[in-house]
């Protein structure tokens, strides 16, 4: 089943006087959505009891929950101490995710830094193999770990790089941020074929069964010469990408991903808009 939901709480959530993540479960349910992504982007401020409380609320509401690991993970950092911190950020995210009853942990793999790109990608891949071993060593292999396509040219995370990382082990599942791809490729996603080309590549490399329920981030994003600048809302008419051609591509390829809206402040509303666009294709 395809899933739609917001990344974090939108402005409307707070305008209603709601404050707690437990309340997000019913907020999302009442919108008619069915998933939610919690971000540890700026670090951890959550205790185990809170994670369990959130998990109970989402289980009762029947809403799937995923997490985004801290933004400052960087497996291309040449310092081993920094790499150890990155391993721990993901393992801690995963442990809290498990307490929440979720399945998917999204993370940013690396930044190129002063290295040659090939060197940075190779180091990242080697470190992800170590991460795999640590995941199994902590009995977390029942979860999915989703390296994300990135929007800035200097970040490691082209679609091809992410697919290669996911070949390491089936615990890795691509998180394809189509706004990021569109930004780093200067507005490349316009037609159904633009989307189908990338989706078909993933299927050819990883197999249909793995790609069928891949992870998606979607939002319109302002970009410049170096790629991503800032997230926008669906109201923007200057930058893309548009969801409609992706919806057609997903339907034609029979893919049912977990789709998270990362719009700036209108995440739930834009997730609902994507769901509406997708559902209308089946009615038409």
C-alpha cells in the first residue's frame, strides 16, 4: 500500500494549540494520511519512555512512523573518531525508532569535503559496510536504513551513489528525495519519462521487490548553481518538481512507496494534495 504523510508537524498543528508528538498521530489520521516522519535532525532530546509513549499513540491511531537521523552524519570524514560518532547517531536513532514501533531510519550519508569525489564515495561505502556490521551486532537488522539522495552538489548522494550503497545489504533501502535530485540537476524532473527513467534504473539495479516500497521525500525546492537552497511549498510556481508526473510514473510501474512531504510549513496539506493527485489517477 502506498503511504502519504508529513515530515514533522506543520504550522496548522501548532496553530490548533497542539504541542506533543503523541498528538501528531491523531492529527495525521484525521487528515486522512497514514504515515509520519519524526526528525532527530538537530540531535537527540528524547528518552526511552517518550519514544514508547509516541509508539503507543501511533499504534493506536494506525499510523506508520519513520525517523530521520541527525543531519551531521558524515561517513566521508577522514577522522575515525568522527566516523564513530556517525555510527552511533544512526544506532541511537534506530533504537529509538524501534521503541516507537517504526521501521525506517533515513540518513544523510556524507559530504565530499576536500577529497576527490571518487575517494569520498569509496570511503563512505567502506564505512557503510562497518555500519551494516554494527547494525547486525545490535540486533537491529529487522529495520530499514535509508540513505538519502542529496540536493547540494558537494554532498554525497546522487541517485547512482545511493543505489550503490544499497547494494551492500538488504537492510539499506533508498530514500529518494525528488526535490533534491531536481535541485542538484538544475530542474531535471519535468516529465513522466524523467521520473520513469530514474525509477526504472533503480529497479534494474536493485530489483522490483526492493524498490516497490522505497522511501520518498518530496517537496518543491529553490536551487542555485550549487544545488539546493531552501524548501518551498506547493504554492510556489517558480521551482519544481511537480508531483503529478511522478504519480503517473509510480502507477505505471506499480510502485507503492512511503512518501513524506517536506514542504516548508505545509507538510500535511501538501501530503494530502499528493494523496489526492495519486488517488484521482485510479478513479480516472
